[in-house]
């Protein structure tokens, strides 16, 4: 069962309350998304650490309900 963009955004914002989240459905199938996440909590962290924080927010749904998620993460400028 696929996840919808709103559910992905909600889960990320619950874990990173200050985050600015933009989700795009890449294939129109509810299974392949791109997410841009900007959060002050990413400051001083490597790109890998930032992505791990987002994956953690998704509570193990990556690879199951959420097949593919292309991530762009950054701290606010």
C-alpha cells in the first residue's frame, strides 16, 4: 500500500517541527517521491546525517509503504 504526500510531510514535520517540506510525486503512482526538507536541526550535520534524520522520521516505512524517496536536505540560509 502506497503512502500519500500529505502523510510523508506530516511524519517529517512531527519529527522536525521547524521543517519546511516540499513533496513531489515523481511518477504519479504514489510510490516514487522527491522531498526537499529545510530544517535548522540540520545545521552542522553531514548530508548523510540529515538524510538519516528524515528516514528516522518515516519510522521504517522506506522500502515498504514508501518505495522511493529522492531527498534534498539543508539548513536554512
